[in-house]
């Protein structure tokens, strides 16, 4: 792993020093995000999305791109057809309950998929704090990975992944079976094209 990281850094330095365009083909998502100025995500010979690494990761257009570049939570959602009007805020029903979505444009259809990255899912320790896009969940599984702790949370019949950074040792003391609250920030919820 260390040798691979050193090679990535050397390729990046070489590209900057020579000032020429590199085309780098990889199936390693972390490598693509770390080395690229622009990424083209392909599926069966077709380009699904082109953009800067942050744009592709933070704003995937469809289910394939969202799942290909890192972990994601997918929520099936729907709204009444009369809500398909230009607005910046929508209230919809999802597989975990009512959600508020903040969008740049109108919803294109009444049934769709919403995604949120695990690191955007917030586990709230103050059980009295409930508000918009907050849900009761139960911790189903915990996996410590050094830089972060990964949680699998059950919200009704839906499983959500949450990734909490371990910046302060001992700051997260959740346990399997514990009831917690989760918050899905509306700014982190993305409506996918398919």
C-alpha cells in the first residue's frame, strides 16, 4: 500500500512538472479521485458522468456513479405529481419517512432515488433533539477502521451506513442495539437521474 501511494504521488508530480495531459485508466476509485483533475466514469463503454473529482463524488448524477465512487445510501422516494413545480424546497416521502429536499431546480418525476454519503449522515447524541430529516435508528453493526468508525443503522426496515471520523479518541461510544437519532442534512441529499 505504501509503495502504491508513493507511485501515485510520483505520477502526480511528473504530470505537473511536464505540464502535459495524462490519461490514466483505473478501476481504483480512490486512485482516480486522488490523481485526477477530471474524471470520466464509464459503464459498459458508455460515459455516465464527466467532471472534477469533488463534483463526481459529491454530486453523482445516477445510481451507477453514486455506487461506483465510494459507499452511499440509497433511499426510494416519491411525491405527489402536483409537487413537480419549480421550487427550491420539496417535502417528499421516502423509505424512512418524510424528507425535506433542497434542490436547484424542479423534480423531474414523482418517483425517484435519493442518495447520501455515509460521512454526511449525522448521529445525534442528544436524543431530545429532533427536527427536520431526523429519525430514530438502532445501531446494528460497528466497524472501527482507524480514521473512522463505520456504523450500520436500522431506520425502520431501511439500513443506513454512517461514517464518523475518529478525531478525538473515545468521543463516540455507541454500542450495538443502542437507540440513536440520525440526521440527514437536506444539503447532502441528492436526487439521482435514474
